């Protein structure tokens, strides 16, 4: 009887601890995301990486690794905190990757900018007011980003690149993940332009679902510039049509399948 009591106590304690872990990962942000249930967020099994945002929030990640992966793919979303739909789509894709990883090792970072997402109102920049997608170390960063911000954006505060490349903990975290994980493909999910962008040395996907390729340019300090142009690391930038609503579940699944098909045709075919 005593052994049975101890076992019951052990499993109850484990369940409480597991619930607490799930609460810590999901309670902070999932309710702000469109088309995301608590079950979907808990099922993602996001884990703290040890890295934190400016305001000390944990940066969460999930790895999905089959036995013999042939590709490594990094998926990052909510680099801009007011693009709620991007994080939601990443969580739906994560669920499908769990169900059928096939020959791909996936690394998902659904919310790179939790401070921006959880601010009231949510905002594009991080807590230091920096646009993380202009903070990567592209060539002539000081001169090019200064010219871009002052002349092209007329000092738009939503697009301030920061004081120096990788000045922000969130951009440094992603930079470090790229260096250690060495992805064959990066998928960066944004909103709300409703197009598909691409930077890199291989043939781009023509479309993902209803999003068609429209390469909108290369910006100083951007992830596409740093990864795709400077380091020959293909970067697929998904610009969803709305920052506040996801596409339908069927459309998200079609986008996912188109992404997988493109990866199989361009990446696996070359190996």
C-alpha cells in the first residue's frame, strides 16, 4: 500500500509539474494569436532555450528530428510583434511537421519577438524600439541602414535598425541558431503583404498556396539579405495577407504541402 501511495504521489507530482511547464510556455502569448487553441500550443511542446528577450521573456523553440534527416529547416515567425498570424501559422505547421517529419529536421521559433507581441498595443519592434529585420550584419551596415532609415523611410520608428548590427538579444539569438543549426532552408513568416519573397542561390518556389512569388527587394540588415544573399542560405519569406487573421486551415495545409514539395524538388534532388 505504501508503494502504491508513493507511485500515486509521484505521478500526481509529475502531472502538476508538466502542467506548470505547459502553462509557462503557452499562457503568455497563445491567447493573442488567431486560430490557435490552447491544445495546439501545448501540443507544440515549446521549450525555453536559455535566451531571453530585452524584457526577460524566454525565447521558445521546438526541434523535430527524424532518425536520419537529410535536410535542416529553420522556421521563424513573429519577428515583428504585431504580425500575430505569422506565429499562428508557425504553430499549425509545427503540428504537421510533428505528424510527418519525413527526412527533415525542423527547428521552429514561433515567437522571436515576444516583447513586441505582448506589448499593449502590440508593435513591430522589440522593447528597445528596434526592427529586428534590419538588425542583421549585412555589408556596410552602418552606412546602408542609416541611409535606408533616414532617406527611404524618413526615420520611420517602426523600421529603426538599431545602433549596431546584432545589438538586440533576439537578433543575436537567431544569428546563433543559424550558426549552430546550419539550416539548408530558412522560412521566415511575416504579414500582411500577401506575397512570397525569396533570397538565395537556388530556384525559388513559384507559389505557396495562394501566395505567388514577388521578390520585393533586398534591404540592409534584413534576414533575407544576411542569410540568402550574403551566406547563400535560402530564405523563403512568407508574407501572409493579414496580420490579424490566418488563412483557412485548408489553405495553410496547401501552403505547407507546396513548401514541402519545393524542398523535395530543389534541396533533396541536389543531394
